[in-house]
């Protein structure tokens, strides 16, 4: 009786290990797809060096805060001062053109 229970437990664990191996293989395939899409960059957020003028890419507030290294309040002040342009998608959703961020960074270099 104990041998059968032990054998059932081992079989169950073996099935679980096989399932986990399959999940790992699927995650590896997804990671490879992600890597090919993002060029191997684990951080898809653009750096200031990667930003080019003339692009129509829209960034959210978190991405802009990371790029500039500022808080939300500072970003809000920059928008109010007209140093960074924003686009209101709807009442709650605001995006920032990547070109506006590039211009702001360019102006910082010369002041």
C-alpha cells in the first residue's frame, strides 16, 4: 500500500516536472520573440541618445520621467512652462511626442 502511494506521488511529481519543462520552453520562445522585436534590449525605454528629432513616437509620463530623470511634479512644471509639449488623447490620457523631449534635451545641452 505504501509503495503504491509512493509510486503515485513520484508519478505525479514527474508529470509536474514535465509540465514545468514545457512552460519553460514556451517562456524561452516568448523571450526570443521579444528579443528579436526589441533588438536584444531588455529595457525598451529609449535613452536620450536614442531619441531623434522628427519622430512621431508618443511617450507616456512614466517613460518621459525615466528619460529625463525627473519627478511627475517637475514634468508637470516643464509642460506648464511650455518647455515640453503634450498631446491630450482624451480627458485622462496624455502623451508626449518624442521629438518634444529631444528638443528639450537639445536645449539643455546649450544652456
